[in-house]
C-alpha cells in the first residue's frame, strides 16, 4: 500500500514539474526488523563497548565522532532513543520530473539576468581558490559541462570511498544542482553555471538501489551519510556547502556538524522546502545556515495549489527556482522547479563574492549578501522573501564610508574607512578615571551603535560615552568610627565627623604621621584618610572659703599635685563640693574640675540622704557635741513585688562628734500575689510532649529556679516547683501539678490474603480483613463481567478513632496479558529532499 501511495505522489509531482525529496520517520521505520541508530562516540573502542552494553550490532564507525548501529528487535528502539541514540532516518527522492529542453542555451536561463549575474561577470567569474561542496546524489562525471571542474577527492559519504568513480549520479538530482552552480561557461554547450574556475567537491550521500524491490532505493539516503559529508567537506577545505535537501527532524548530530563548519568559516546554504507552508525544515532552519526560498521569473514567491516555497522566520533569501534549465544525466539538459534549484543560485553568487572579496570574512560575505538583496513583499524582512531576492551584481558593489570618533579627552582614535553596510572593529578609548560604556550615534547618548554588529551606509561620527569610576575613601580613627564611602572620579565629598573622649579633632590626613592634610581636594584614586586628635585641656579651679583662689590647666588623662593652701585653720583636704561631702582623690583629669579647700574650723557636717541614697535632703554644720533635728522621713516607691516603710536612720544625730552621713532604713513587705503561675496544659496523654508554661514575674529584684520534672512515659501526678529568690535568699515557692494519663489503644486493620487480579467472567470472593478493636464494616463491590479496577474499603469506628484501609481488585481481559498495555508514541518526522 505504501509503495502504491508513493507512486501516486510521484505522478502528481510529474504533472506539475516539481522536484523534491524527503526523510521520513514513519511507524514503518520502527516496525522494520532491522533499524539503524546513530550515537556520538569518542573512538572505535568506545563504539564497540556501547554495542556490547546494549546488545546491538556496530555497523560502522566514523572518524568524525559518531557510530552507526543496527538492531533487529523493534521493541528495543524506544529505550535506546531514550538513552540518546538517534534514528538514522532515510530520505526518499520523489522521481524527478526532468523535462528535456530543446533549447539548452544561456538565453533560456532567466535567472542569470534576474539576479544580475551577467553584470557581475564583468567583475569576476570565479576563482580557483574557492571550493564548493555539493552534498547530493552525485554527478554525471562525464557531462560536457563539468570538464576540468570536478575535484579528484570527491567523496561517497555512504561507502566512505574517495574518487570520482565513487560519486557517479544514479538519480540526476545532484547533477542538476551542480549545473546551476558551476556548469562551464563559454564552451558553446548547453548552459552557463554562475561561478567559474572554482573546484566542485562532489559528495554523494544517497543509497544503492535494490533491484528486487519496487522502490528505487537510490532516492534514499541516511542522516549518517549527510553528517559524514559535512565533516568531510570541512576537512577538505570547502568554502561553501550546498544542501538542497531538508526535513522536519532537527537531528542534533547534523546540527553539530554544521556548527563545526560555521566555526571554521564555511558558509552553509540550504533549501527552505517545497510544502508551501510555514513548516520549518532542517538543515535550512538551523542557526547559521542560509535558508533559501524560490521565486519565479517575475520575482514572485513560488506558490501553486499543490506545492510552493516554505515560509517562516528562518527564511533568509529567495532566488529563482521555477522552470530552471540545468544539466541532466547522460550529458543532457533538463528543466525543473523547487527550492532545490533556488539554493544553488545563492551558492553560486557566494562563490563569485568569495572570488572578488578576497579579504572578507565569511560573516562579512553573508552581511553583504543579505544587505544587497532586492526587497520583495512587505518592506524590509518578511517570512516569505527573507531579506529579498539575491542579486549578484549588487552583492559585488561596495561603497566606503568614513567613521570618525569623538572620544572626549579619551585616547584619540583616527578616522577609519569601512565598506557600506559592513561591520567593523575599533579599540575602546581609554579615559583616565572613567569606564567606557559604548559608542553612540548622538551626543545626547540616546542611540547606541554596537561595534561589530551595527553597520552604516553614510559617513558617521560616533560619540564615546563614559562613566566616572567610583573610588573608595576609607577612614581610620581612634574615635567614633566613620564608614567607607564611594566617590566619583574628580569629585569632592563632605568629610565625616569623628569624636574621641577628652580629645579635640584636628582634621583628616593622607598619612598616619599627620604630615599631609586632606584639604577637600577632588578624588582621583582609592584613598585612605587618618583622623588626627590632640588632648583636650581642662581647667582645675581652686576655691578657698567659697571664692576662687587660682586655677591650673591639665591635659586630658594627666594627673597633678594639688596645691597646699595657707589659712588660720588646719587644712583638712580638697573636696569636690562646697558642702564637703565628697573628698577629692588624685586621679587622671577627664573634665573641668572645681576643688574646694576645707579647714578645721570646729564645725562638723551632718548630711541626711533621700531613699535613693544619693540625693541630699538636708545638710547641717554644727559644733562638736551638738544635736541635729532630723528631716521628715523620706518615702520609697514600691517595686512590682514589694512595698517599703521607713523604719529609722542609720546614724545617731543626737551627739555629733565628726562629719556624719545618715541614710534612711526601710522595711520591705513582699506581695506574693504579684507572682503567679501562667496557664498551661496540665493533663497530657502518655508519651505526649509537655511544655512548661512557667510563671509570671516582672520584678527585676527577683529571679526564680525550677525544680521537678514530668515523666511523660509513666502515668501519674507530678509536681513542678518554682523557687523565687531575692538575690540568694529564697523568698517564695509556687507549685504546678501535671497529670500524665494512659493513651487510648490505636485501631489497626489487617487485610486477609486475597487474589486481586482476575480474568473477566471468573468468580471473585472477598477474603475480608481483621481488626484489633471495634467492629469492622466493608463497602464496595467487584463486577467480574466488566474490565476495570475496583476498590473495597474496610472501616472501624472505635471511641474517637476512625480507621480505614482499601483493597484494589483488577478485572482484566483474558486475551490480553496484563503487561501488554504499554504503547510507544512514535513521532512522525519527515526530511524532504528538495
């Protein structure tokens, strides 16, 4: 049936004169007894080891880092693919409707004039230094149009044989593609290819036909042959690779081969596809590949009822691909249509460009090619025409523009001359204390010009934008800390303040020796500043008889020898207050100081203090043996847990014999209601966690300790004691009682042994379940006449507990084994040979 369908498709394509091909990932591929798989490997030993580990046959190893395997067990394919193996898909060429042309001359090649190739030939017809690789079905090696043009190292990537004898075309597609690119010109025969002189490296990738089958296997070729061919072309120094084929499968090994080609400067051209849809085909839709669509003689996109040029956001260019006159097998000429014929038009134009622009990089060639295409369809890029229809003459036209650079005191950059619409590279300018941010079209720095990416077709001045560098200013001080700050190059800043007790801040210095002061200069680099302090000078004032006698100056932290005053009475010493309650002891000076001289004048001082033991509430000077009237007793404020009552004074004041300092004595009344046990869980089940709720206590004069513990694993009553202390004295004890009770037994359900998988129509008897507590009930039933999964649920309600357990019973069809329900989802993937 499949072969009949294929013959039908061929008949339709013959009717419309369309040439196409495809790779097909169909279910049939996986159903075959023998399936080929690809796997990336490092060497042949690794390839052999992989074959052994997976019980598959190693068919071949490619020196380009992949191996081809075969398995005759279709059920192994899906697991192998999950391990990273890739189907070695096949391509099938729909029989090419070559039409013999009766007028095989240059005048029939409308593409030559439409693309301006005839005018481009006035500049160059090609160069022997350019090598073009055509990966296809081979070449008619004796065709008159290829005399002296075919590379002696042409390659059969399927058989891995080198030489022209191994690339003979048994289909015609490769001969047709090669003719568009490089058929000999001016030989008074047939047609003229676009590029002359260049060597044509033919890489044959299709399979050998099996005469015992209805299908022509010469129309098929595998991924492995294409991948092999790309690597071979790169290794042999190809400058361009033409791939007039494609498919829906984005084979990662094909992508890797193309990435290698692009990394080595090889330009890759591929056909976009002949479906007339937005389907993306590969390799055309891989990044880095020039995807080419087809137009007719009016530069209109090719689109018929049954076929047309694929359109999507990966299409880069279009070129003539309708009714193209080219070379055929057996030294003949044919006419054909398809994006297969459009791709080699672009390949030929690139061959001319490489011959003409010998100093251009591959990316410059591609930029020039795209920027000089003739725009069609919507203005600018669109998904049908890409950047437009390729034009050889315009692609060889170059104009130069002058780029000048305004660097704003950065390193000067001389003006340069570059090609119109070509990228260029220039060094970044360097400006002291600044970071370069980029080039801009305008002095207001609104529109970025990206070097190496953006292009211009007019003389241009680019403006350098900078950003001042940020520099750290760090501060070192013996006083209060100052945080490091950031300052822009060339700017000043407000210095932070810093303080040091007993010192005067003099300023910040660049050096720790304080020789070079910082004077608010702009910052040009990372900077460290050091704080300089000098000791404060304090005044010590001497008072005699409550009048200033003299004063001295003392540096912070220094000591001094107080003077000895003269007077009518014996000098008793210096005091810090005029009431003579605080004697002065020699110590370092930390503040301004007033000293009062006391003499023995027969008077004694009696001082009464308030409840804080600091505040003086009465001071009296009396003679020896005198009596003093005490002030009213002071009061003392209550604390959260104590009240205070005045009881007495600490000293007798009825007979004064010396200076006397008297303090109040208070009795303390404890208020036990101020401390209480906080609410908590006082009854728990056995083995449950218990957390102490503690007590409420807020008086800073008190503390507490906890005695006792709760054994959560042993039922009973437990006492927790809270001992309340005032200092080291036990003041009170609070008690909490905790009860541990036995835990209720846990309900368990145990399923009885049972048969849970039965065939439809058989009898099922529930074997039930057992429980350790309570009464067991069950729900659910099994319909043995209906395939499915049934649930029987058992339940026990005991006290506050409810326990359930479920059993699953499977009723299956007796004709289908239980394990035979896994199906593989096979992805329909096609690769068209265009």
